[in-house]
């Protein structure tokens, strides 16, 4: 479900993007992980960015960065995403 949410939030082809479904899926996975997984929170942030809700995207990316013991490369990636969201830009792969 997390991979589907990421794909629907970030796919370069707009025909495959579905921000609302991505938010729904990402929230479900965040709930399962008890909101303690940085990768899942980053996926939710990307989903919100796809819907144009950059305030929520920024909030969840920032929350992801507070997770304890994030691998440095993951923190760098999430920080880059946070910067995009602060510029009101979604992620496109």
C-alpha cells in the first residue's frame, strides 16, 4: 500500500497520479506503523503535496525528520522533500 501511495503521489505521468487515494493509503500505513516510520511519513507528505496541501506536506515531512535514528541518507532525502514542499512544489520522479 505504501508503494502504491508513493507512486500515485510522485509519478511523472499525471494519468497515474491520484493524490486523494495516495493520502488515504499513506494514512492507513502510518496508522499501522503507529506514526513512527520516517519513510511512511515522507510518503504521506508527498501525497499531501500532490493534493496541493503543502502545509500538511511540510508538517509530515518535518515530523519524519524527528524520528529517532534516521539513517543519514534518508534524512537528507526527506530534507530535500521538505524544501520542495516549502516551495509549494510536489515530488516528481
